[in-house]
C-alpha cells in the first residue's frame, strides 16, 4: 500500500515524447468547420509571465446580483489530498473580497483566441451522457420524460441499457427536446440533458479535433490536483493553456477532460464487484466500496452531483449566447457585450468547480474501506461553489433573456417590414396577402366555416373580395345581429366572403409568450364564432403578430369593430366599409369610393334616407301618403304629452298620422322602459316588443352616423351640404339635454324636425296656423314654417360624435343659431 504522506512533486512532470506527437492533419470538416493542426502551438504551456500570484482563497455568496458579495470562507483551498500541517490548510484566502473587475481582467488577460469558432455542442452531449451513465452505483439512474436524469437513493444493480442504446452514435437523442430546469431535493439529484441536432460525421470530426487538448487537460487536472495545487493558480494555468479557444470551447474542453476522469472512476466502481480487472484496479487504488458505504458517502456524492448540475446549466447558457443570430445582434454590439461581460468570470468558476469535483474524487484514492472522512470544510466549499454558480446562472439567464428579447424585436421588425411590402405590392391574386396574415401550412385548414361548421383551407378565398371583420372579443351583439341580417340578404355570394379576424392582444405591449388566451377569452371566442354564419379563423393564435401590428398602425384599429375590404388581388380597397354597410346594405358592393359616390348621386334628404327600411311598415306608410313621425328621447312624461298632442292635432286637421319611437343612441334601461310603456299604453308604434327592440334602435342611430361618415368621405361638409346639416341636427337633438325631438314627413317628400323646446309650443298653438292645412299633404310644410319662425329665448345645443375613426370635424355650427360650436373632449361611461 502506498504511503499517503508521499505526494507527487508540486510541479507537473515534463511532457513525454508521446505527448509531444502532433495530431495528424485532417480533411475539412462538415458544416463549415475548417481543419487545423492540434499541435503545441495551439495549446501552449503557461510561461513565467502568464502565472498569476497565488491569492488567499475563499468563496462568497452573492447578494441578489454579482456586484454585491458577502465573504464566506471556502474550505480546501489546496487541491488534492489534504495532509495535517500543510501550508494550504491555514493559508486560506478571501479571494472574492476583492473587486470582481480585477479578477475579470486577470481572466481576460489569458484570452487570445486564434482558433476558428468550433461547434462544441456534440462534445457536450457526449459529456452529458458520461455524467448520466457514470451516476454513482448507490443511486438509481432513470431516464424520465424531458431528458432529465434522476439519480435517487434507491439501489439498482444495473443501468437501463435500452435508454443508452436508443441514443444516437454521437451520444444523444436527436428527436428530444429537453427542459433546462433542475430538480433537486434531499433524495434526488437531476442531471439536465440538453440535446442538439447534428450529424454523426460532424460530431466525430469535432471530437477528433479536440481529442488531444481534452486528454492533455485531463492529465493536467489529475497532475495539478494530486500535487496539491492552489485552486486559483491551477484554474488560471488551465485558462492560459486554453487561451487560443473561445470561452464556450474552454468550458466544454475542460468539462470533457473532467468527464474522462469522472467516467473512469465510476466505471471501475460499477464493475469492481463483478469484473476481476476492475476489482484489481480498485484494489491498487485502495478505493472504498461505494455501494457498501452508500450511506456515509451519499451526501458527498449528492453535493458533487449538485455542483455538476450547476456547471452544466451555466455551460449551456454560455453556448446559447454564442448561438444568438449575428444578423440580429452582432457580437460586437453594445447589447451583446454588456450581456456577456460576466462570461469570463463564469468560465473561471466553472473550471474551478470542476477542479474541486476532481479533487474530491482523487481524495477517495487510497482512502480504503474505513479511512475516508468527509470534511465539513470540503462540503462547505462544494456548496459555496454551487451557490456561486447559481447566482452566476441567474444573472446570465436574465442577460440572455434580454438578448433574446432584443433578437425577437429585431426579427419582428424585419418580418413587419416584409409584411408591409407584401400589403403594398401588386399581386396576381390575394393568396400571398392572406398567407402572410395567417400562420398555416399548405395542408392546414385555418378557416372555420360558420355555415357548414367545418374547417377549410385559405384557397376557398382565392380571387374573391374578402371583407375582414376586425374586432376584439367585445363585439356588440346588436352589431353582430344587424350584420348577420344584412349578410342574409345577399343573393349572389360568390363574389365576396366575410372573414372574422379577432384581435386579442397588442403586439407592441404584449410578448408572444404572454399572449396566451385565458379560459374566459377562449369561451368568449367560441361563443362569438359559433353565432357567425361567415368565415372566421380557427383560433386567434393563427393571426400573425405582424398582421395585428399592421392592423393597429395602418388601419388604426383600437376597439371599435371595422370592416376592411381586400380586393381579389389582396389590395385594401376600403379601410372601413362598415359605414357603407350600415348605409346601403348589400348595395354597397364592391365597397369602393367610386361606388359610394354613385350611390349618393340620386339621394336627397327625406324619410327614406333617414329611416330606410329599418321597419317594414315605413315603405307602406310612404305608399299610402301618410304623415310619418319619428321621435326619440327617454323622458316618458314628455313622450306621453307629445304623442297625445300630436294625435290631437292630426285628428283636428284630418291628417293621417303614423308615429314610430326610435329611442336614443346607445339605448340603456331608460329606453327599454320607455319602449315597454309606449307599447303597453299604445302611445305610438315601436320597432318591436321584447329584447329585439334594442337591435332596431341601435341600428337606426349607427346607420345615421354611418351616413354622416359616408357623406364626409366623398368630400362633403356641413357648410356646403344640406344632407350633412340635417343629419347633424338629428345627432345634436339626441346629444343635447332635451326632453325629446321629432321629425315629420309627408310621404317621401316634405320633411321637418325640431326639439322638444320648439315642438310643444308650436303644437299647442296649432289653432293659429291650422288655416294653412287645408289638405293633409300641406301639414308638414305648415309645421316647418312655424318651427322655423319659432326661436326660444335660450338654447343649449350639444353634439356628441364618436372619435374612433379620427374623422371629427374641426368646425361644427349650431343647428339653432348657426354659430360655431365650442369643442370639448368627453369621456363617458354610462351604465344607466
């Protein structure tokens, strides 16, 4: 048995002739990796000026971030087997008490990369496999879903060979995606396994290229650790040795070097009970029987495994930084440089942690069956390093997320620019535009047909006019009902289709990850989709984020529903055709500005334009040459007085009168109550009884607003257009604090109107102008003369216009006196 007091010399032995043999030159590697000669010029030994003066060593725990540290003494400053009275035992340092910047400068001083960037992911996959397969035999090894390797305290005599043989030749499963989280408690330790896709030939070439430096570093780890080298000095020596490589390559090469020693150690341990060769090697090394002493050693193994898990996590994060696409974030950019500023420090602590793990295993050599005593200080050191790496990992994860968000933003900007080009370019048909708006493959069916309740491909919309109904999930049911009613009136549906495009989130304020719908939103979407007889997207997530951004920025969608018309070539021909739909119904097709002018060419201000065919009785009253009165308001007492007085005057003058209550814009509970009272007391006609009245009242007013917008779009103004002034008057009557208003029309010719303050006095004094009404057709004309000549001493006129489309006039005149009205901003929320 070797004398444990005899230690190898403190300096590494000179290289043998075999170690100086240069690796053969290889053929060019696949995937753009070029060959180079792995001679000693690439892995140079540290010279005298590369050596760093030994520091007093210790560890720190970070307080929330890397910049705030609290010193915690680290045990085992000297690598290898500790002996009583050795200088390293009491000459502990407090390395972290110095500024991290000083250490970072020392680390960066060793970095002089002159080797082309290598893809070290295949090598890391092999390292992970070694870590998995070399799990202590006193632990279970089970491959759980997600690629994590769980090591439990229960004993299993042999590994799951099937799990190993199912991996690829490069040592990992190319079809799995692994979680990067850690599961660890007192009974379990997890190795994360993160798999990267690559080819076998490429993997083999990378391994062959790096085989020499890996084995060299492996020997140096054993040599330096056995010699009792100080941790910081050995770490800096290895960094000098690997100076030619990138930070990621330094870490993976060192990790692979450690994995060789780690795997060999556990290979002997696994086989010593059943293989004579392994048994003899274990005897010569005087290794303890780990399985027989599982209870005493498990805590140490758990700590080592936990530290290796942290090493693996930080290593993956360093590699992921390297893989950020240079086209979106240059590695020389301020954002990238700031995010990766602590990677050199992370590399330092990874290598130092691997040295401690190697030292822990070496301490088992020669410890025999009973003589290995677990050092509290050594356990403290391992735990402190694991904590240190966890703090570094947290910092790198935050920085990586910032970089990834930066890249995603850049990518979205590029995608958005491409989308804008598509939307503004000429196309043969509309398919390129539609495919840019919706996320789907050729074989997918992203559309839901509300008529057949089936899914269909985008091709069903090819070369058709597509009316994009854009809204959020708060689409008013009354609007949906009226649009549905107009949609049913189509006699020839092959020329255009309606497609509902729900906009749930704002891409400018919501990330893709945070855009998931809540169960309540899912239900609201399903409920709306199921009552629509037209097309809708199968799910809102199929709408591209760039399309939503375009809709908000170019088409100015905020909350109010809009109907954008795409012509058969995919070009937007009308950014909001809803006013045309409300005004003209299906006659508005093809929804162009030219056709809108054509529809207005023969229109004049009369009862048909004001009420159209909202109620089927109005056309009949027109044909019968009756006087028609449309009135509104929500003061039921004024409604009683007005309707009784109007009937009294009509009977006295022998005028056939029909009255219809049209309520008030944005009808609430008061309007519903008025509608019920009018129907019950038979004060006049109403649109409908029950809940259906709401749709008619809403449509009357939204159509009137649509007429205003439509007239404005063709270039008309209040100053030069009679129809706009008449519409403005009715909207002002509804907005003002009047008790009510009314419009009288004879057949489809004469029409007049007034508010409650003018109507009641004029009707009360009808006896003074009754002589003008010698025939029923002269009633409206006489009433108009009286209303025009009546001027109340005071008036207060208000006009409330929706501001959703940005078409509010800068100048509006009062309907009573003709003066310019003052302009205010009104925010209203009326729950009635």
